[in-house]
């Protein structure tokens, strides 16, 4: 198998690609990078458990079901009489009457690639190869122009004509990205050829169109299609893909950011964020400083002004005025896909300018939104993560949902290892306190911790000795940070980048112990100091209210998650009283409500923001 030296699924091939502009553009852009996924392994923890549940669900979905709509629409294969035959049809957003069908297959190609890169599982590789081979046949059935989708090209034509249609290029983005990930992380050359075919089709389809048509059609959500075309250009140096990437530049959204305007209005959050992932790649490949400026401005505006205490964004998928945040504590907060993409953007920003504030956000969003998305009993996932008192997490169903957040969920729960550590030639950044083992070219770095249940973490060095600077994140939430190297206390000086730096020749047997000061504190909404969340270290603590027997969506109802009535009893809200921090003892309120990490508040109503 061809060996690929990649930074991660997110910023793969940034340095190894030579662009048309000076070859040192990438070297200047990237100050540090994540490790190749095969170098970091999760040790037993909640993260590993989530990953195993996610992997089992992913592997249970039949290849024939994932390919069925592609094969039938293209004419590559037929179900014959009335759908009575052997292929199990997927429902929800993968049903044949949904414009977004096929997006899950793309997400899964990326998720399988991520899983294989970490585990080397032959079963995962075989399943992914089967999907790639099947889609190659579908692409051939459509014709020689390279088009590939689970829906006919007529939906693309509707988009071009400005007619009503649901985001066809969003789905194509998932498929192309899935193919790129299969190539980069699994070494599948056929996957790259399929992606190139789709890029060729896009170029030939869009090149004749007028500027007026372009501006009209990209108002429709296109996910990160620009990002994948930049990636395809970086891999192939083919100018056609660069042209397509720039075609999807959304002037109306990006130009204001480049000009320093961070008024985001009521934009659809997850339509907005992926556009900046494309700008991030433009900066990394070509050194476009205005693209970096736009990406950074959007990130910090969302994190500092718009994010809830959990790191999640939006109400019913849309942004709102930060000065009205308390009015948007609803049953429809926090679309998972949006946080997933903002965390991807965080990885880009961190690689340009390593700073603990970026990692602080990543940690907050990871623990309080992403980790808690998955139901521990069934492995099903949420679309929204409600913050309304008395609401609860509403989960997908195994075969009849397949929302966008199911797709991003497949990816989220197999990529936990991707951002624990970053490195430069002489620096090792520890960003997350997650049990894990890192193999840095023969130097083995093991992190053992029960964080956040424990306020300590320990690092042990084995294998080859190595001279480097260990940079330990000094979290914004800690009351103090104590560090010992081989049992001797060292001064934990917080650098300008927010890290404690320890430089030495690290040898087998070396050990670093870190102790964090953690205490319960209040964090209010942006606009109302009387509405407060309780946070312990980086962990949002939810008040556990009434149990919920069946917290799953109803697949017989149209997009049930979006209109669901939580029927919150007045007595439940009344129960969620708050008498101040001084009256909380052993993580229980004066009224006896138990405080639990929000990621553990499953199958129950809860309170996150308390009324003082």
C-alpha cells in the first residue's frame, strides 16, 4: 500500500503539496500539525467506548443498502419488481424521495477511512473498498463525464436554474471528500480517480455558466464543496479543480469578513462555517492572507459572541443576536454538524498559530456537545442538543433517520484521537487530557488519566530518547496548575501561547504528573446575568430531572426532531430551582437535584441554564 504522510483527516497534504505559488507558502502557513491518525491510539475511556459503539453501528449497515439508491438512479442495477427483493432500503434522509440521499455514504467513506487509519482493520478496509468499487460502477453507468450521485443530474440543473431543490452540492461534497479520505488514509487509488472524475464533471458543467447564474446558484447550501476542490487541486495540481474551488467563493458571505465586518445576522450556521474551511485551504496552499483573516474572524466571533456554554451554536440552525441569547434557550439548539465543522476550523487555526484559547474551545465543544450526542444504550445520536429547561436529547433511529447530524456523528465519534496532540519538529503540544498512546517515530508517549472525574493526568515516556519541548496546555478554567517531572516539582509558567513549556532530552522512564485546580463556577448567558450554567473545570454540569422512557424520534412523522413537542411539565420547571453555589453540596442542589456532566444526561429531562 502506498504510504501517505498526512497531518490528519482535516488538513491532509498541506505541506507535502507544491502549489503554483512559491513552494514555501505551506511551510509559512503551518506552524504545527496533528499526528498521522495511526500514531495515536485511544486507551480505555468514555471516548473509546463511544468510538466502539459508533464503529459497531457503522459496520452493521449493509453495503448493498448504501449503494442501492446510487445503483437504481444511475441504471447500474435494478431492484426489479416492487422492491420485494433482497436489498434493505434505508429510510429518512436516505429514502428515494429525499433530495439529500447519498450524503450518508459520503460521510461513512470518511468515517471508515478514519477508523481504518487508527485500527488497520481488514474488515473496515474491505467494507470501504466494496463501497468504492460499487460507486465506480455507478460512475461508469452515468457516462464518461464523471458524474456520480444517488440522485439524477436534474437536481443539479434545478440548482443552476434557481428552482427549489435541497442542497445537491452539499451531498456531492460528502461523496468527493469521502473519496479523498479513502485515497489519503486507505491508499485507494481508485477512490482518487472517482474524485477526479467528479471534479472534471463539475468543471465542464459549471464553466459555461454566467456570473449571474453562479451568484444565484451558490446561495443554495453547498457544504464544503469548495474545500474538497482545493484539496483535489492540492493532490493533482490540476487547474480545473482550482477553478471549481474558486467558483464556489460566496462573495456575499466572505467579503464582509475579509473587510472586518463580523455582523453575522441570522445566517444558517452550518451553511456558513464550511465556506470558511475552503478559505482555510486557500490560505494554506496559496498564502492568501485575506482568506486567513476571514476564517479567523468568523471563528472568534462565533466562539466569543455566539456560542452557548456547551460550545454549541444556533437555534433551529440559525444564528441570532448575541444580545438575545437568553431568548434562544430552546428545544432546538446546537445542530451537531455546525459544531463538527467549527472544530475542524479550530484545527486549521491552531496549526497556523498554536494558542491555548483555540484548544480551550475545542475541549469545551468536544466534552459538552459532541461526546454527549451519542446515546449510551443504543449508539443513536441527536440532531439538536436542547438547552431549554425540562427538554431532553431526542435521538435518531437506526434505519429511518440518517439526518446530516447522523452523518457527521459517524465521523465525530471515530476521530477523537485526531486533535489530542499537535507537533512541530521540536515541540509536542498536549491539547486534550484523554487517555491515549502516541508513537512519535519510536518515542512512545502515554497519557493516563481519569479526567474530568480526576483533576490529574500522567505522561510516561518509553522507547527512543528524543530532544523536544513538551508544551502542556494551561487551561483557562484551572485555578492552578502543578507540574512534576520525575517526581520533582517544576514551575508551571504560562507562556504567551498559553502553554507550560518543558524542554529536555526525554528518555525512557521519564514521567510527568500534572494536577489541575478545578472548582464549580457559574457562567451566564451573553445577555442575562440571571441565567447561569454551572461548570466544573471545562465540564458543564446539568441538573438531572425526570426520566424519559422513549427519547427517540418518530420516523413516521416529517422531520420529527424539528417540530418535536417536549411537553415540558410545569412541575418539572418548578423543580429546577437554584439557590446559588453556596447551597450546592456534593454536586446536589438544596432541592436535591443531582448535578451530572451534561454528556451523561441521557434519557432524562434536564436543566443547563438555571434562573437565579
